[in-house]
C-alpha cells in the first residue's frame, strides 16, 4: 500500500471482479499491430506496463470489420486470427493480477485510411459531410446497420474467448456510434433516428449483441465523450441522458468518460491534448456523469501525475483513472507511484511529437523522453557491458544526458561535460515560449535520473580536443548541439535579430515585427505568439505550405487558434531575400514573384540551425571510439538527439 496515494492503490471491483488498484492504461493506437493482431512487438509493449503494477490494460481499438490489406497499423477482431495474440496478453495479465479489456469500434464517416491509395467508401447514419476528413459518407441501410451490430457481437465473442475480462465499446469521440447518437449527424427518420430513443437504438442493439455473445461475468462498458468540441458533436446534456438510459436498462457495467471528437479539427485536437490544454481536463466531465448514473466511472485525459489521480479518487470524480501518454513516457508509472517514488516518474510533457506524431506518420508510438517505448524488443532491457570503459560525453543537452545515463546504466565510468552553467541545451529555450513551460520537464526528468546515476557531471567547462586526448578516454560522445543559422541575404540597415536573442531578451523589438520562419516548426509561431502578447503587430512568413507544417497536427491546431485570436497574420510560401531599415523582401516560393512587407521595425530570423561540429573532426583518429549524436551531426529536434543518445549508449 502506498502511503502517498492510499486511495489510488486501494482495491476496487466492477461486476464482482477485483482490480488491485485504480490505475489503468487507456486505449490508444500503438502502431505495433502485425496483420491486425498483437505480435511480439505489441506484446513487449504491453508487457512493460503490465509488469509494472498497472491494474487494467484497455487495448487499442479493434476494428470489427476485416482490414483487407489496409496498410495503416490497427488491430482487428473481425476474424479468429486475433485470438492467439490476445490469449497471450490475457495470460500475461493473469500472471500479474492485471485486468484486460479489449476496445471495439467502427470509424463510420471518420475514415482516413485506404488499401491502395484510392478513397474508400465511408458509412454513416446519414449523408452528412465530415469537416475533419472532408468525407461525404454513404447513408447506411437497415441491413448494413444490422450487419455492423452482428460484427460487434462476434468481435466481442472472440475477445472473450481469448480470456479478456471485458470489452469497451468506443461509443463517443465522433466514431460511428457517436454519429448515430448526434442529432446533427443522424438525420434519419426511421427506427434509428428522429428521437433520442431511436438514435440510441444502434448502440443499444450493439450492447445487447455483445452481451448475448459473452457470459454473464463479462464486463461491458462504453467510452463516450461528454464534450466533443464541435458543432456536429454531442452536447453534455445529450450524453448525460444517453448514459442514464443505458444505466436504467442495465446495458453497461461502467462508463469511461472522454472529452474529444472526430467531427472537426478542434475536437480532434483534444483526442491527444497538447501541453496548451490543462492537465486532468476530463475529471470534471467524469464527475458530472458519475452523478447521473449508478455504474462506476473511469476517465483518462492528460493525467500525467499520480497526485491528480489520487485527488480524483478521493473526491469521487472517478473510480479508476487512466492515461496513455503517462505510460508511454514512463512504463513504470504505476510501480513508482505505489512505491512512493513519484518524484522519479518521468512525467509526460504533452509535446505529442513521438507518440501521436509517430502514429499519424504511420510509425509505432514512442516518446522523445523515453525512446525505449515502442522499441522494447531492442532497448527494453539494458545489460551490463562485458568490457567496462571510461566514457566522456561532451555536451549536456538532452542527447548528451541520455547517452551518459545509458552508458552509466551499463556499468561504464561516465563523465558529462557542459560548458554552460545549466544542463538542457535548446530545451531551456523551448520552455520559454508561451504555453510550452512543460517542455522543460524533458530537462528536469533527465537531470533527476542523472542524480540517481553514477555519472560525474561537470558544468561550466569548455572542453577542447587536446584536453580529451590528454585524458585518453576509451569512448568520446560528442553532443555539442547547434547554433542559429544566419541567412545569406542582404540586411543593410535592417534591425534583424534571431529567435534565440528574442527569447533570451538580448535585443529590443519594435512594434511592427516580421518573422522569417524557414523551419516551419514551433519556434516561429511561438515567437509570434510571444511578441503578439507583448503588443506587437506580427506577420509570420513561413517557407512552407502552412504555419507549423513540421509540428504534430493537434499542436498545430491549437497554435493556429491562439495566433488567430492574437491577430497574427500568417503568410505562407515565403522565401526570405533580405531587408533594409523598414522593408523585408521575400519571394513567393511557387510564383517566384517578389513580396515586399513594409513598415517593419524588426525582422526576427527563425531560419533553423547550424551544427557545432568542430570537435568531432578534431578528435578523429585520436581517440579509441568516437561518436557524434544530435544536432552536431545534423540539426533536428530533441527526439533524434535522445534516441541517438540511447543507441550509442547501448552499443558501447
């Protein structure tokens, strides 16, 4: 029993089944599915969390229809092929007293995947266009509805046969069942639309089919959003009445409360809310549903600390509290909380870069802080090196810190040198932008891990090649980062400054500002927001198709809304040529025409970075092993630096 979190680590029951604590890992797409099933990589991913004391795993959503060659990695329970992988997971869960639910869903009109590149036919209760995916769906016939209901029942039967404790029907978040429930999407006038009871019929029949296909002890719940943040979405009062009706009819054993939707961009951005959104954003929604029904309430949504989960259990907001990204950032989240080591938890910073960012790009989820996630088979367990070595790491940014940590974990003698007075590198600048304070958690978490390690950290030390050679280390890892790139344009008479200088308050900025954003990442928009908040008139000129083009879409959506509210003018397709005392000169990247922006007091350059790579060639051939990682190899992001630190630390 945890002294710090007694409520969170108290046992709990649903339908007579005991849960050893109140923490669950919420369903989330992993990108690890193999031909629609849980293979070795997916199993290793779940195992890392199951073995670390989580009480319940809800699998990523299973399609109830065959995937038929679809390349986008998903699970499917449409055939018996799903049973072996699920059975393996069920046995693992039994060994560790962890419960296991399979989530089931159908996308409906929220369909963005294809088999061969051509656009599939999406289905929905009515032919109402979708604003997020720009899909005009086919209206389902009654026969089609009955077929989907049967598919849900058969899928639940397979999951039950595999040994799961229950299933969770994804009835909200803008997917097919939510589309039937919404009077703004379901315009039917037959028995499946026209009244709240008729709109509920599809979900009611799905739940009945699921119950008929499974045994009495099997747990059946729903995940539903009380706030979908879109004009087409369900309203809180509608969801409350839906939950009341299902509860009164005895069709559900629990409600998992969410707060997001797939109808449009705003609602979608809350599916995996970035750091712009407050933590624990679903807890008040869960509490409201809990007052309306008699069944237990589960919820998950940007809960990255056990303290918040403890309060939610104590005040009755929920009976179980879950997270997805918290367990991606730290698979040991539950165990560390149980052992009252909450300060050692690697808290999720909601950057969305390697989790949902990887997922949307078609890759397995991971974490910029903990790249071992999604790569458990390669890096899940570090072993002591057969030959212990003297290792020097030059550069105390995220990549250097990770390399030092992994090398020390493997038994090597490690010294980390940083020329500044603080560790962290560019991450210290990133946290200074509006709404991005949590990005500094990347540094905080790595520093705390260093404090528990045997790494010798030397700050305020500038290391040169002759110093390194004189000490004859076995291994040198160069992680010296990068500096702002200056443009080759003409800037005579212009007040041109870098984004770094603005953040570090090293320059005065005039009232009228133009930002030249070549990188199209979060720096340009962040500087724009910062200066607009200070009262500047800001024009953001991006060398791409859109602002934040390289940023994960949910982050970009929030950035776009924030900049619009502040009156920032965003101009795409801009190539910087130069500036003078009051004019910035650009060229349209497509038409080639000149674009002159006049009445400019300050031009802010956000043009990417140049590698600081002088040390690496100076050491070539002079030390036994030499490695370079992160921006000193090629300027990218913290994700690549940390991943390369892991890889190098694991191989020496």
